[in-house]
């Protein structure tokens, strides 16, 4: 009997030890390092601590340009600041916010704004910037959530029509033939089509085909963002227009002709025209330097000119130790001359209107892109909208043999669920 | 209870007790490590899956609310995009498992039998060659695969020798069963399949089969993992002594019969291991998808593991992401139990009968 009790006692003891260790561990997790919510107490953020800038870079040119700019500011202001290049920006941002130690300044895309602004991760600073009034209005709108201008657009891009000059001339077309209406677009695409090589190709995604929706007065949501309008008659008509061109073989998705994106199809001369943004300039220079091309604004639809624009902003974390310094840094980075330096380095367009003229003078061949800013629209930014668009893109891949009305009806349901939240 | 009964029987109780304490101390580093890096995170994820945590600060902070099974019902019965995505990912992964597990098991067994033959020359070379894909990083192989299966890639070139117009693999969302049905004249979905749905997608979509893109991933999985499982089978084959095979030879069993009735039953434990590991591995497929297609084309390579990651990190739906992870866990456990049941030892009932039938067969041959 005694022996039994003895063993039992020691077992209990060791069990207690194990449980104790586990409990200690748990408290260690809860109390100390990563998981504590440190942003709540607020107040004394501007302790002048070092600033981390997290960017998702397109390549060395962008990394070096941003690093140089941040270093220059750090020297000027005396605040320590360093740039970190994210391998997977969304994931690293999410991790930072969850851990309570986010980067102070970071790239933030329009589709992430609602989620991070909604859960209080972001500092709404943009209205206090020195050049706050100078941003393009449509860009300001893109980063406005619940009537607050959250973060400063760092630059932007619009979509334009890219034309391969050699193929254009081979088809007997001239400067005057550059399409300005849907009918003209269709007819030049027909003339440029050569056997299995379509005249026009672009990526199978709303981010490209959406320009036709907007040109026809449609769009995924109503102007105030309160209603889903995916299956409106305008959109169905626009999508049918694109589908007809595909059925006739004069247009194709870039993926259907063996290219990863519109730029690749265009560079490899798998199509004579594509719809892409100004980032294509860098790709053409690096990968396809021999292709001679020009940029035109997209043709106007039945309801006038329209294009889509893409932009990122400089987000500042609400949990940052040095919000004041971060705002100063963004002020520096969004100033007209600094944005021109970025434009020189990696081909973006400045987000402030006063720099637009300068940009146009520096890059006359790209003028169509910045001219398109006047009629550029944003993608819906409601929380969950990018999920719906991703789903829509999945269905657009099958557009050629599909039914536009049916595709849009399905997306409409999903979009309704998003806007009614 | 068992420990107590044992220790009461054994002599020298005091030493035994101290031994036990020492045992606990010895394993404590592992217990602590497992607790810290496995048990605690799992518990945290379990909490996140029933909370409305938005991804900012601690999930245990005061402002994070308990929402019960809302995240789970959103995925399983909500009927919205979350359900559709989950249903699509389950369909994709189900086909992936359905093709990869049997094929990789069969192929690895075949390779193992080949390279285990004692008369074969250059066994070592072939063993290394077959094992090579397994030790190469899956990211590297995925990139290689993207090249091989591109529109103008090697695979399509070879197909063109046989006048087959290869698909644009990684951009082709058509399911292979749909393609086959279309080839035999079934153009659109039968009414019953098109109108009824499960997990947000119609039965017609459920029977689509793996897409061309997923088929490429299936081939890749078979290619990369067969080597690993071949090793397991080789080990299993080596534990079967040559005398058993000799005995079967004496019974005039031919090579095929020796394999089916002697080797295979004796490999059953290995088979169980291989299928279990295969099931777990295939249901958790993530890195190939992340590197290769990110779920595209048309979501036909979306898998629950990738969807979980995407929901949490890219969409900020941490609760749903965690819930998908737990549903995936349940699916894996379920399938493992099923195959355990199928492969359970039935020797007590079956053995006499097979023996007798074999005896009869031998009689008849005479």
C-alpha cells in the first residue's frame, strides 16, 4: 500500500511541475513579448525612436531609390530610419500588426485600406500633411475610408493602350488610325490580327477588362459605393463587346496565347496591342528593348473616356513609436521633387498634381498615361471586395465560351454581400 | 492506472519513484519545446477560430469577442463567397488526393521492387536517381515544372510529336472529366447536376475532375514523393527474408503470385505508413500552390491550406482562416481513420481461407 502511495505522490509532484511549467510558459506568452496589445495606451508616441520602412519592391531600382531617399531624410532630420524590403508584403504587414510591432511606415494598397483602417491599425495622418491638398482628387478618394483621408498616395499608375509600331505599320495603319472609339478599336484589332495572333491581348482580370465597364458607364459598385451594380445592362454590354472580339479571334486573354501578362504578350509580339499601365515601360526596356511602341489613351466607350488607376499609399501604423517622425518622413517622400526622383528611378507617376506637368515634359512618350488621370476610376475598396474581384477573375478566364450575363449575375451576389456589410 | 499496477508489482519501489521523476526531468525540454511551439499555438489558433480577432494586437486582448461557431458556419453553410471558395478548395484537393495517393503508392512500390532485385546491375545508381527529386526543394521543382508545362514547353513539344495539341497547362482551368465528357458529346450540365449544389458549388462543378493546372501538380507530386516512399518500401522489402520467397517458390507460386500473396501482405505495415503519410501530405499541399499558381487559374488549384493562409494574411479574415485549418485537420483525421479501418488486420478470419483456397489451387494445378 505504502509503495503505491509513494509512487502516486511523486507522479503527482512531477505532474504539478509540468503543469506549472506550462502555466509559466503561457503567462510568458501572454505578458511579455509578442502578443501584448501595446497600442492601446497611446499618448506618448513621438519618442523619436528609429523608424522602419517596409516596402514591397519591384526590383533593385525601386529599392535603391527608396533607400537613398530615406537615408537622405534620416541624415537631414537626425532620426534613425531604415528600409526593409518585404518578400511578401501583405503577410509581413499582417504579422507585424498581429505581433504589436508593425513597421512604422509601409506601402499599403487600396484593397487593404478598409481592413486596416477598420481595425484601428492605421494612423489617419494624411489630412495634416503639408501638401495634403495637392494630391489628385481621385487618389485622395481611393484612400478615403469613412470620410477620413487616411494615408498619402505615394504614386500611381493608369492603364493605356500600347501599340506595336512595326506591326501597326505592317498592317497599313497610320497615326490617324489610333482608335478613339470602341468601333475603331475593333476595326484596328481586326486589321492587326494575323492568323492565330490576335490584334489585342490583355490579362484575364477585371483590373484590365474593367476599363470597358467604366467606358460604358458601368462599374462594379455605384458611385457612392453603397450598391452593387455588377450585372447592370451597361456591364453586360461591355463584357459582351469584349467577348465578341474574342470569339472573332481579334482579341484574346494574354494567358490564352501563352503569356503571363499583357506586357509579356506584347513584348513577345504575340499581340499587336495590349492594355497595360505605365509600369510596362520598365519591363519593355529590360526584357524587350527592341520593340518599338507607342502609348495612346484608351478609346472612349459609348459613355465617354475612362480608365482604371492603381496606387499605393504610405501607411503609418497607429502602434508606431514615432508617429511624428513618420509623418515628417512621408512629407519628405511625397514632395514633388522626391516623387520625380522616384519617377526617374522606377517609372511611376507622381501623385501630386503640381508635378504632373514636369513628368509629362520629362516623359513625353508616356504622356497618355498621366493625361488619363483626369478620367481614371478606382476599383471598389470595400472590405472583402478584392476577394470578390479575385473570384470574378477566376470566372473571366472562361469568358470566351461563357455567358456574360451569367458570369456577372454570380459576381453580383457576392458583391452585394460585401457592400451590405 | 497501468503505471500504478506495474509499479506495485515491481520490487524496489523508492528507486522506481525517483526514476519516474528523473524521467520527467529528462523529457521536460521536449515537453517545453512542444508546448511552446506546438500546443500553445494550436490552442491560440483554436481560440482565433471562434473569435472576431481582426489581426491587430493580441488575440487575447479585452476587445476581442467570442463569436461561437460563426466562422465555421460562414464557411460550411453560409452559402456566400467563403463557402464557395471552401467548396472549390475541397473539390480541388479531393481530386489531388484521389489521384496522387494511389499513383504515388503504386509507383513507389513498383520502383522499390525493381531496385531491390538482387540481380539488377547498377541498383545504387537507380536508387539515388529515384530518390533525387525528394531531396530537391519543392520550390525549385515547382519552378522547373512551370517551365516544363508552359505553352511552348518541353511537355507540349513532346506531345506535338504525337500530333497532340497540348493545353496551356498552368493557365487552363478546364477539368479533365469535363473535357472527356465534352469529347463524348456531353456539352452542358445535366439539369440535376447543375441546379443542386453542395458547399456552394454545383454538383456539375464537383465532377469536373482536376483542372489541367491541377493535373500538372498531380504529376509533380507523384514525381517528387515517389522516391521518399520507395525508400520506405525498400526497407520493408529488406525485412522480408529470402527464405520466405524460396518457400513460396517451392510451392510453385509464380512471380506475380509471390508478389500478390506473399510480399504485399507482409508489406502491409509499410503500406499503412505510406498511405497515411501520403494522405496527410496531399491534404496539406501548400508550397507548390504558393509558388506556382496562387490558386489560379479560375481557382482550380486553390487548396484548403492555401485558402486558409490567404483568408488570414491577405484578406484579414483571421477567424475564417483558423477555422479552415481546423476543418482541414478534421478531414485528415477522418481519412486516416477510414484507411486504418480498411487496412486493419483481418488475418484471423482471412488467413485460413486463403490458405485453403491456395491449397485447392495447387491441387487443381496438379
